[in-house]
């Protein structure tokens, strides 16, 4: 079940892009936002870090929505990553 925020992102994505997403341009936007996040981190600017982290998350959500039809949810792919990490951790403890 999608969260309210995920539904809002989905609606924004569909209204803004529909099926016509330029994946290369979206990737470039992600790199731009990650660069801005890096700059905020280097400046130790907590307000900018929060702002840029939100921008990175939003662009990532957009990429997931555009590129992952089987799981078009950023929260969903993060949950899968967490499960993978937990599985590795349990395996490493043995």
C-alpha cells in the first residue's frame, strides 16, 4: 500500500511527465542534486543538507516511478534494499 506522500509523488510524476520521461535528463538532474547535497555537507549547513536531501529523494522517487514498473515506489525499493542488507548481515554473523 502506497503512503500519502508516495501517491502525491505519483500524481506529480504522471501530471508532469506521463509516460514520456527523459531518463538521461532525469539522471543528470539527480547528479546535480547530489552535487548540491555534497556542497551542503562540505559547508556543514544542516538546513541546506535537509533541503538537498529532500531534492535527492524526490528525484530518486521520480526515477523509480519512471524506470521500475514492477515496484514504482521509492519506499518499496528501499525496503528491498534493507531486506538485502539484513540478509547479508545475518549471513556474515554465522
